C-alpha cells in the first residue's frame, strides 16, 4: 500500500506588493551586511569573523606560550561553532591577521607559508599552523570575568562574545577596510604608542582639540613603512572630518657606482601594493618607452624589499626619475580614511579622531566596572567562606562533636554558630589536613588581603576619577608593551615634507639621436634609428595587407604632430615610439583617434612656424605651430568640421611665402595671395576655393618666386599667371602636361 504524504498548508497567505517585499528583504540584507560583516566595531576594531576567530583560538588554548595548531583545526572550529560560512573566506581572514605586511600589529602568529608581499598566495590550511599573539591576548584579557556580553551562536549550542574587552586600541592601531551596502569603511593603521599618548591626554583633557591630538597621533603608521608626505593642515582636516586621504610614497636611496653611474634602491613600498605587480608595471613603462630616462628594473629582494632602478645615464637626476615613477606607478598612492564604524549601539556613523578614541576609553571604563564588580562578587563569596573557616577553627572541638553525634550535622552547625548554608557546606567539605594551625594563619592572611582588596574595589566603583586613573595605568602598561621602545612598536612610516616641484623635464635628459618615423597605411607607427631614405623605409616589414605611407626624419628629442581628419592635432614624443624591430603599434592606442577618422599628415614639431589647415568644404586658415601642441591623448581641436566634412590638408608655410594654392577634386587650381587668409588658433576658417560639384583636395603655401612644387615638378611663376586670382574663386583646370595628382605632396 502506498504511503500517504501529508500536505502542509500555510496558516495564512497574504498578498504583498512586489516592491514592498523586495525593499523589506533588501533592507534586511543591507543591515546584515553592515552590522555583521563589513563594518568594524569602534570598541575592539574587529569585524565578526575576526572576533570569532580570536575567541575560537582562545577556546583552543592557543595562547602565545602554547604550541601551534593546524590552521585547519582553527577554521573547522570557527565554522562549526561560530561562523557558518565558507572555509576559504575564514582562512583568508586568519591569514591576513598573521601577515606582518598587512597588519601593523599581527593578532595571529603563523608558522608556514602565509603569503608574501609579492602577492603570492599562502599555503593551504592543512599545511600551516597558528596561535595567538600578545596583542590578541590583550584584546581577550578579562573575557572570563564578565567584562562583555555574550549571545547565543548561530544554532544556540554555545555562546560567543558580542565584543572583546580590548585592552589594546585595535581599531586605529590595525585599521580596517570593508564595503557594505551603501557605505564603506577605510581606516589606515596607526602607531600604538602614539595612540596611547593620545588616550592619556584625552583622559586628562576630555575636550582636547583635534590639532593637539594630531601632535600626538602624527598620522598613519603603515606596516610596510614608506614616507607620509601629506601636509599637516590636510592631516588635521582629515582627522577632524573622519574622511580624507593620505599621500604615501616609497622609501628610496641612491647607491653610487663606478664611472659616475648610480642606481636607485627602493627599500619600502606603499601599503597594500603588491611588489610583483609593481615591478611588472615599471617593466611595462620601460618597454613602452614611457620613461626613456629609465634603463632597467630588478628585484633583488630577500626577506627585505630591494627593488633596483637603473637610470639610462649618470647625469639624470634621481629626484626627477623618481618623481616620474611616483606619477606613473604605485610607488606613490593615496590611502583613504573613512572612519565609518559601528558605535556601542550598533549604529554605523563616521567619527572623527577624538570620538573614536573616546569611544575606546568609554568601552574600557565599562569593562573596568564589569570586571571590578565581577571580582568584588568573587571576593564576597570567598570572604564568606573564610569567615566560616575561622569560626570553625575557634570552635573546633564543639564542631567535631556535632559532626560525630548528629545525624544531620549541617542544621545543627548553622544553629550553633550562626553560619550560612554555604559556610556550613564548605566546612563539611574540608579535608582533615586543612585543620592544621598553619592553615588558620594562612586563612587569616588571605582574609585580611581580600578585605583590603574589597575596600579598594568599592572605592574604585564609587569614584569616577579613580576609574580613569586605573584606565590610565592600563594604557601606560599597553604603551610599555607595544610602544615606541619596542621592536614591534617603533614607528615605521616616516613623516616628510611635501615634495617641491622639479623644474627640469624628462626631455632634457633624453639622448639626442636621429630617427625615422614610419607610419603604415593602416596606422601602425614605429621609430627606426638613423635617417632612412624613402627606399629603405619602404623595405621595412609590414603586416600582410599593409604598406608604407609616411616616413619623417626627426631626432629622438623631437615631438611628432599628428593631424587627423577630425581637425584635431595630437602630439607624440619621438623617444616613446615603439622600435622598428617589429611592426610597431597602432597609433590609435596612443591617441584618441576614432576608427572612423584617418591621419591627414605627420609633421615634426620645430616651433615658430605656421600651418595652413583646410577641410574638404574648402574652408581653412593659418594657425601658429606653437598653438597646436596637445598635452593629452584627446588632442587639441583646431579646425572645426561639420558632420559631413573632414580635414584634408595641412601644409607648413615657408619663410617669406606670399601665395596659397588650392586644388579641388575636380583638378581645378586656384592661386591667390596669402594675405587673404586670416591667422587663427581655432575655427572653421574662411572659404579658400568655391566649388559646386567637388570638394577641396589639397592646399599649400609657397613663394611665387620659387614656383609651385607639385609632385615631382615645380611649376614656375610665369606659368601660374592664368590661375592666379582671389580667395573663394572656383579656379581653372590645369593644362596638358601638368601633374595629374590631386595632392601637391605625395
């Protein structure tokens, strides 16, 4: 007989608008992400996963003096009891707490391969081992003394701490970073000794000014060192608002070599920059000739960082070379500060420096009071027992008689000596050897000591000033253990002045040598050493289906002007063009020239000249050469063209030129005085040649006495009389025997 299945019918089905259901569920997800994953607690500076990791390791007795245990064991306990997420995410969190280049004050001591600053991954968790550090021990100190609240874990089988007691200012000391829903946090690490100095000052002066606190907390202290070159005014403003950024540079020095040469050695790189990726980036810059004064980069690092930069020549200033690398690589970064944290009420908000420090002190006061009350309750219980023991010693004979004669000695003892139930039970559980007279003296001594401690604790709980004095003592102890006088606590990131501007330019140190710029029909450009003739340039290898188009002689220190059909001028440095050993690179990767646009002409910049530019609509003008140099990849718009127009002509105006020749696609030629064309820096220009059925093909400027150069022929002035006229005329067809090319220069 088939088994019947029962259908569970919901008690109630309520129709809910989709938008409302979606918003409610997304809000729940957002709150969970903000409070249980991404933002640290201002009190202990930890996210839930890190807090659970440390607590689980403490439960495994992995204190700094104990042997290491497998990381897999730790991760397994964290998953099984506190954090039911993926094992890799938990292991990654633990690895980061152990990396000295990631965390300023490591909370986990690792044994095995925990990754490196090159960006290499750590070994699998089954191969590595871990235990807590002294800093983590300070964060957990007093957790068994009712210092913090506990809550049930995810399945209710055990409990986990809501926050750690945190006898160490972990939030600012180690920093934090996270992205939640609609908000994020980014807190750089700081020096623990300086934080303790600021905390001590804040205890004495609760309304301390941010400027005063910045005198003590000078700025971030990154585990990888480096130079902090942010101006003090900017640092103060960043700490005042809780938002901003810090400019961090690599530390470098110069090592002299024989024959006047030198190398630059980078010994510290900015925080969270992978050394391997950084070196790859520098190598890419060298290969792309974006920094011609740099010859080579080598990684000679062992346990320490040693990146060697070799300049191309000994006369290149090291400061100039490094300034260029700071601009183009992650040897300089801006590390953000966004002090967005969860306060004691689990509310996310951005705090300033004083608020963050005060929140830590307030938490320490709460922990101090809770631990004091817990200790006071323990002392009260112990004193109750000691009072009972002393009564027993004073009435020992009578006590023994009651125990021997009474069937229920406990009630008789309570009645005879006015004992409490707890005292009577403790006396009955005493061992016979505890009845020695020496034990009585020890009990009296302990009683006296605990009575004095009880008095002190009651005074501490009742007096706020004494509480702050006690917190100051604890802070001083933290400074002694982790401050500037210790190897771990000494400042690593040095504060330096903002760098001054360097007047010299990279081009001043580029070696001047002749080159030939070759550009193919499809726009692949390269630079060959030496001045090649047209035949040699044409013999260079080109991609299949491509061929030579432009070949221009230049020097390696020159700039190359590229004029496009969109009327824009682009500027390229000749020393940064790819070598002619290969096919070169597409020029469109170097400038923002659209695929629908073409190159009209290449000109080597000489300065002081004028260009005649014209569109196929027959409009043009003269423009100074110095006004067309572009500073960005986007180029500089000079000749404005409509959607149905394009730039077709550019010609350098020779010294003493007095005529302009315009040639239409219909081969009509017009020659007119150059004075009729205005000089402009940008615009559509004036009409050079008028034509109803054809567009302008080319235009040039020349001296009438020298004749018109057209292809391989020079037309003398005597033969040009018939074609001379005024601007905006249509022109006339050339005679037989004249060049038939529709461009003056091939």
